[in-house]
C-alpha cells in the first residue's frame, strides 16, 4: 500500500477548476499607477481599497454550487480551504489544517484550534467534515464532486482531527482539497443565505452585493490563519475589496489605464494599449479554444458523423490565430493549468485535418443530404445546430465564431449562433441543455478533475457530464489511471484524452498565454488572486 505523508511544505501541484478564463499565474504584481490613500512604510497605502474588474457576474455565490471562475475567485476572499498552495513555490502549505497524512485510502488532517468564522463562531473539524459530506452527497449536485473531491468519500471528526475515507485511490487528493472552500456552520444550516452573502473563515466578508454591478468586501482585522500563517495585518492590506462587473474588455482596459481599477484580465487587442503604457502583466498558459458537442439523445450532434464533420470543416489553425490574436499555440493536453500534473501531447496527432470536402462526403454517406435551400437534412430533420460561445473570449472569440459559422454554413448546416457570458452559458450547459455546440474552456491542473465532465452521470441524472459523453476507451483509461499514484498514471491519463479527441467527443483547438494586468497594487495568484497577498500601493 502506498503511503504519502504531507507535512507542511510538501511540494504538490495547485488546482484550478475553471469555466472560462481565470488561469494560474505564479506571480502578479502591479508596478505603476497610484491612488490618494495615505502611504505607509514601504510605499503601501493605509486602509486602501483594492478594485478588481471581472467580466462576468458570478450569480449564486454559494462556493459549492458553481464552477464558474468568477465564483471561485470571489470565494477565495471569504472562504479558506483545508490546505493551500503557495503562489510562488507551488508547494502545499498549511491553511485550516496544520498537518496531514494520506495513507492508502485514508487521509487525516489536524485542524487549527484558533479559527473563527466572520460571525464569531468557531470553525471545527466537525464543520470541515460537514462540508465534505455535503459536497460528497450526489443529491446536492455540487460540480466539485468528482473534481475537487473524489466520489464516494466519507468524512468524520474526532476532536481537532478530520478523517477522510476514500472509496478508492485518489491520485491528486490534496490538489483538489486546495481548491474546495470551507463554509461555516451558519451557511451549512441555511444554504439559501449563501447566494448573496458569505459565511466563511476567510480574510474578507461580503458587505454588499449588487448583482451585475459590484460586490463590496471588508477586511477581517483579526484574521491570522491564512495560508502558511498569512494575516491581514501586513502593510498595504486593503480595508476594502471592490469587485466590479465590467462586461466590456475595452472598458476594463480604460479603467486600468486611468487607475480606477487595480486588476483586470485582458486578452484581446486592448492588450497593445496596456503594454504600451508599461503596465505590469503576468501571463499563464491554459486552454482558450475548446469545442464541446452535445451527445445527448435528440441532438444532431449525438451523431458521430455530424461531430466529425463539424470538426473537419474547420480550419483549426486559422481559428486559433483569430481567437488568440496570433499569440496562441496548439493545445497538447486537456489539463493544462500550470504547473500541470501530467505533461505530454495527447491532442496534436488526434485532431482532424481541415478537409471540407471530406466532411461533406462523410455527411452524405451518413444520410445528411443537401437540400435546395442549402441546408442538409436526414429523415426530414434539418441539420440545425445551436452554437454558443462565451463572450469572455473577447472580440477574438466573436470573430472566430463568425469563421466557424461560415464554414458550417458552407457545409450545409443551419447555424443558430449566440454569445453568452460565462454565467449564462454555464446555466445552459448545466441546466436547460439547449445547445449543440459550445465554446467554453474548462481549465484544470490535473486530469482526474475532468473525469466528471467527460464521463459518468449526465446533468439530467444529477452529474456534471454536461455534454453526455460516453466513451468506453476513456472510461477504461480512467479506471486504470486512478489505481496509480500521481504522475505514475500520466501516460494512461493522456491515452484516455487521445481517445476522446479521436472520437470527436471534444475538440480543443487553442492554448493561449492570458495576461492579467495590474495598476496601483501588488498581488499573487494561483488560478485567482490570493487575497492575503494583495497590497495597495500609495
């Protein structure tokens, strides 16, 4: 039986499960801009305000209810995790737990005894166990089950000790727990309150929620149990964090340049202005272009011939160039967030060659014949697809979507194309199912975090397999890989990804180095900004 002991400082990889574009950066620091706050020693402001621009409103703020990147990022302000990841060394460090041991299918964690919730109540090992049990219950339909938390886990508490019993091997257990927010007892007792309020042990507490406009947090001055002992007493720690919802990327760039916001992610042509102004930026690699198909019965994309033709009709190289303004690269794996748990190329050789004529011939052979109106049909059913793309992909995403629509129209497909913000698109993917093709990148750092999205129960059955993918080769690879520890299973994980791409279960077509720009503040990031690292400059 393998034994993995992880005292403080053990090196493992960080986790980030992200719908849309918030990617991992090793260090973010703004070195220009200013403000009117009084300076403290070291050039930091005293009791300043840190303003962050987000492109998408998070919707429901319950940290266990949504995998949208804006929810994940905002949750870090108010909630802690059992273990954390140091943003510079990428080592796992203490957070709510001071030490931990993983022995086969049993994991134990010793929790701090001085942690309090924002309402003054105590956070205990029993509270942590209740969090695990909630996410682990399939009836609660948390998207983190099978991603941040392995299916079948049970939790118990004895004094300050939290014990997890796993249903089977979990190669990247600690990586997942480093991203799973812990909710206090009041929130666990009344989860409805979490939709527009916070109940956590984190360094900030939500004071005001104005959906689609702003969310205002205030600092907890007594906070002293952050990752690796971080506190909120350091010079430059903001008294207030103001999260502003700014849907237009050009507007975000303007606000950055004027100093009205301190941080924003910009991926489109506005980056040229920010670079020219000398704003600090950091870049991180991740999937940006990822094409999903709805395999569910009743959708034309349930037909493998249709999926293959849709992929083959596209010039993926051209789409990548347009989407990333020529700065992207071909993806090599589905779990790319740096530092990725498994490196290698599972994708390049499996992607279809651009061949519109072959795509048309394949549809002809499958019975999708071209009508006088230019639209193909089979058994009286037109080849119509509902194509959704995330508006957070920016102007490049919109332009690439136009190219894809034109290629499919030439193929004889009736395309109904719609741009949706991340939250809206997530509600469709994990709710109504009213889509056939979607561009929505999912970014993670280890391949096990994708299993629930790529296999298993569908959304209709309470799972997170929103595309209703059922690929036997991938399932076999997962079954084998999960019996191995960490990187030992990487070749098998990658083989499973190859099977998916070859079967056109999903078509990744663009990686990108996404930049986050800063002005008037310093901060670090592991997938989203680390709240205790924020320093407002004078």
